């Protein structure tokens, strides 16, 4: 029987800190979360999602201090206007681990709008957060749908209710001193 909790807790923090995987409702969709600095946990997420190995994951951060690379100062005002919020912004990833940048040399970051999620990130560090679905399937809109997809292969589920707005985050890339919308 999968372990399901109803809210963020010290147990969730401890579970993620030891390299486990959680399904958590983010500020957009349910995501499969693990620590971005844990190569084995990231590999486990890719395996359970059957995710294309060349695709970089979205990395959730609590604030800009958790970025792997310091953005150019010309970007800071724009980042401050978009974060926190449903904007995933692709930035160069020179200092990021190769299991995050994959073949892209960059990282898509998001600072969630939800206070409880940012609190979690302050205690766990950056977390990858691809949507909670196997590659090619629709994203889970409830924790039960996520359980139906992944069962006991996920260590802990957090029931955040039903997702009514199924739009993923807006994906932007900063290039030539401007943002380019990718989705």
C-alpha cells in the first residue's frame, strides 16, 4: 500500500533528504519530486516515468540563492517580476550537474508561488519536478491517479486535492537580453 500523507511535514522533508521520491502537487500540476543533487534519485525518477534521457527536468528552487549559476545582472529585474510564479525559466547550467543539464547545457528553474512548497525547498534544497505521469500519458490530476500510475515505486505521496487547471508552467528561455516563450 503506498504511503499517502495529507500535508507537508518533517516526514516528507526527511524522506526527500535521504534520496527518496515523492509525488507532490506543485503550484501547477502534481510532480514527481526528488533532490536535484542526488544522481541516483534523479535516475530513479527517469526510470519510473520512462522519461526521455535527453530531456532536462524542471528544477524547483526556494529562491535565487539555490540557482546553480548566478544569472547575469541584466536578467535579475525580469526574474524578480516572474518569480515566484508559474514560470519555468531556462538559464545556462555551467555549474549544474550533468544529470540535470543532460544534453542541453542549461537548467529550467521555477520558484513556486506556494509558500509551503518554498518552505519545503528551503529544507531539502532544489528538487526536480517533472509531471506525475509516465511519458506520453496525461498528467495525474489527483493523488489517486498518480498512485494508479506509479504504485509502490514512489516512496511517499502528498494528497493536495484535485488539479483543476491543467496548464503546465510557462516555459521561457533567456537569450539575447530577452525572454523567448517555448510553451
